[in-house]
C-alpha cells in the first residue's frame, strides 16, 4: 500500500475536523436541551472512521454503534439531514425516529448505529454475505468497541465470517472503557487481536494515527474485496469524555481523563502536516473555518425542520 | 419507616438480604465498582467485596445462565440487566433454561434467581431503550413476574423475590428510580407477599387494574375523575404472574366496570389476560365492556415519546368510555 498523497492527507485532516466539530456542536446543543435522549460522542477517536472509510465507497456497508457519529460522517452522510435526525425531525434520515443511537443512511450503506452492544456486528456479516452471494466486490465493515467483544454476537459473527470467508472487516475501537468500567473487567487479553486468533482471522492492532490506520485498513479491505476473507483491525484509542454526555466520570478520576485528553489524534496529525510541510498553517485555518460554517449551517437547518406528527407514528411499520 | 427514594430502596433490599444470607450475591454490568448504571448498588461493592458484587463483561446470556447454574448449586443470585431491552440477549437463559430447569428435571433443582431490570420510556431513549416486555415473561410457565410502583413496595417485593425459591423477573421503571417515598427500616424487615395485589385507592364506580408507573398515572386519573363525580378504585397488581384474581374480581364485583392500564404496547399486553379472565369468570358482574390502556402498536418513539407513552389522560378516556357504555 502506497503512502497517501498530499491531497488525501488534507482530506483526512478535513474529515477528522468535520467529525470533531459535528460532535462538539452536538454536545453544545444537547446541553442546551435542543436534542433529547442519550448522546455518546467519539471525540478523540476521529482517526479510525476517517482512515477506514477512505477505502470504502457507497456500495460498501458499515454497521456502527451508540458511539457512531464519526463513522456516519466519514462514510459520507449528509450532515444537514443527520443533524435533523438527531433533533428528532421528520427531515432526518430516519424520519426523526432514531436520534443519535440508530442513525442510518441506507443510500450509502450506513446500516445503522445500534443501541444493543454487539448488535450490529452480525448484521455487517449479513451484508458481507449478501455481497458474496450476489458476487459483487462490495465489502462490509462492522465497527464496535472492545466491550462488545464480550457478547456472543461478536464471536458468532467472527466464526461464521471465517468459515465462509466473508468479505468483511471487523474494526474494534479499543478505547479502554465500556461504560463505567475499565477494560480489565471485560477482557482477560490485552488486545482484541488475540480473540481473532481463535477464528484464524488475520488481525492487527494499530495506534490512533490516521495514516497508520489507513494503511492497515487498506490491506484488510483489499483482502475482503479480493475474496480472501475477513480481517480484524484494532485501533488503540482513548475515550476523552464520559460514556454519555453528562456522565461525571467519578469512576475514572481526573488524572486519567486528562491523560486521555492529552492524546489528540487531530492535533498530532496537524503538527505532522505542518512539520512535513504538507500544508500551511493558514490552509488549516481555512479548513477549520469552512467546516465550522458547514456544521453551523447543518444545525440551523435542523432547527428549522419540523417534528413528525402523531398521525405518523404507525406509518411504515409493515411494508 | 423513613423517607427514601425508589432506587435507594432497591439498594436497601439487596443489602439487607445480603446481610441476612451469605448465599445472596449480585451480578451484572457495572454493578460493582461503578455502583450500578442507575446507582442501585452504590456502596455494595465496598461493603461486600468483588466476590459478592460481581462486575461482568457485556455478556447478558452468559451471566444470566451462569446465575442459573450457581442457583442450582445453592446460591441465590440477583442479576441486574441494565435496561429491560437488553434482556432480549438473555432470552434463552431465562425462557429455555431458568424457567424450565425445575420442572423439566423432575423437580430436582430449584433455581432461585432474581433478574432485575428497569423498563419503560420517559428518557426519549428510543426504540431499543424504552420497552416494556413484562408480558413476554408472564407468558412463560415457571417464572414469576413482579412490578413495583413505590419505594415501599419495591423494597418489600424485592426482599420477597430474593427469598422466593422460584425464578423471579423483577421489573423496575426508570422514571420511578428518583421517586421519593416512605420505606420500611431494616429492623422491621417488611417482606411483601408475591401474588398479592394492593388496592391503592378505594372507589365505587370503576376498577382500574394497573402496575408500576401506570399506578401513579391511574391515581392522577382518579383525581381528575373525582372532580367529575366519578369514583375510581385503583388496584396495583404488584405481581403480574401469578396475579391476584381474588382482589381484582372482588373489586369488579363492587364497581362493575373494569379498565386495565399498562405502559406496554396494548396488544397482547398483560391487560389482555386480565380482561379475558374477567370475561371468562365474572362476566355477570360487568355492566360495560372492559377497556384497556397501553402504548400504540409501534416501537417506542424517539421524537414522539410524549404521545407514545400512556398517561393519566388515556386512563381518564378509557374510564369515561366504559362509563358511557353498557352491556
Ligand atoms: C446488549 C447491551 N448490553 C448493555 C448495553 C449498555 N451499554 C451501552 S454502551 C456499553 C459499553 C460499550 O463499550 P464498548 O463496546 O467498549 O464501546 P464504547 O462505549 O467504549 O465505544 C454498554 C454496556 C447495551 N446498550 N446493550
Ligand atoms: Mg470501549
């Protein structure tokens, strides 16, 4: 896999900033009570979706999690309508029925965030099965946290995918926490790659650097597309904030939070870009401003959208 | 008696039972170090240690069946399922294993497992975090199903459930967790009987049979109806399976009208069972058709939750329509 071009590096940067700004905005409007329900942000984890989705096109499917905004954005969801969905408005992709926790865009293969931990993993396997069945070269990506690897759904999907050599990639964002408990409560192994061994699925673990993830994901997606079977990719990252917005994180301690927040995949990448003279400071500033305006516009759009009417509640339950 | 909150009453019940019987232990996601997702086990890990307050990986099926195995070998597990929606991941454990182990093995095993879980809407948490699935469990022979509406009841019923030698599905309601109210002191050791309903309000014109959060909505409805000269009796079932036919039927024999109210989807909810049993057994006591209150036949809604979750208004309308009608 060749190194990403200058243009691609700029795109990576733009995408990571877009995810960050979308989620910062979500935190703000959520705190103001403009959006209801639960909100789980992935701030600090922008590199993984950016790098993995750079290898995917609209025919490839992904399943995401409760912490899935970044994946939806990186897969190319239209921010305006995604925002409308989170506001619970009928112009949203799911008619205001999903909110953050089930955001989906079937048009570009976003098979939905999931409120059930591990729930989306076998669903991605199903998309991979369909691709294989129809003899297309589409691939599927299951995204999940390390906590989800405790669920049978993860193991059953891995086993099946390995047996049938399904064209898919298992992408685990190992951020060290599952809700309020650390990794040690959830796994006897350091890395989720050890779990893949049992299924004879090739697995690599990479740090939270966008280029490193891009290269590893490239190999995994290539294998899947070529019919060589599934792979697992683990990204070692950190969860900056609480499990959900509003979680005071008493169980975690201030120092550990600060430690996590000191590691910023965007700031690090920015420094590299400047140092390597890939891009100039003022261009970065311009990107930030443009993306900021895009997000601002999306929120204004969502605010102007309408709530569904009670009469729509039963619509579409059956075909 | 002292004032407490519903969620603390749950903790007190577990703590008192763990003090009383060293075979009682708690197991579930984030129940230990974190004190429970909703704070129901705050302090128990510190008091009883990691052997008796067991944090699990995210593996509902695994740890629920593990509890069944442990219960078969003499322990008395309390399983916490974070949201009732996630119990669907443990349905094999509960339906095929726990409910049947005693009977299927010729009464050789007893499986005293309590599976606690909060149900219901109110948090705009959407389709996978708001469901009320009590009727699923009530439909499975071998399980008891308990639903508590107040701090006092949740404490007394949870203690009874832990002491019961049968498997008990113990259903809380998320919007009740913060509710304030009186509950018994440890010394008084109040244990409420399972299978016994409680008449929360006496009345003479109509009987409202309900449980959990809808008890409060029904009481609100009764207040509204009272202003219009209608006297409603509110029967809190407290146990859905086995349910207290005697109390319900005695009340209907007095009021001659029946409304059944629950938060769960109306179709095939526990209200259907109560209504059918009344029609089968005390039809001659009824002066009007039985009305049911429940959620519409759709998944819980994110943005339309306030219209989805039944409230006092729905109970008022149901009462009025039964009063307007005759048989
Ligand atoms: C079946 C099921 N069990 C439990 C939960 C509650 N829950 C939501 S997120 C979560 C932790 C998930 O941890 P991880 O997979 O590492 O993802 P992260 O939150 O770190 O992104 C838990 C336990 C759930 N939603 N579904
Ligand atoms: Mg995690």
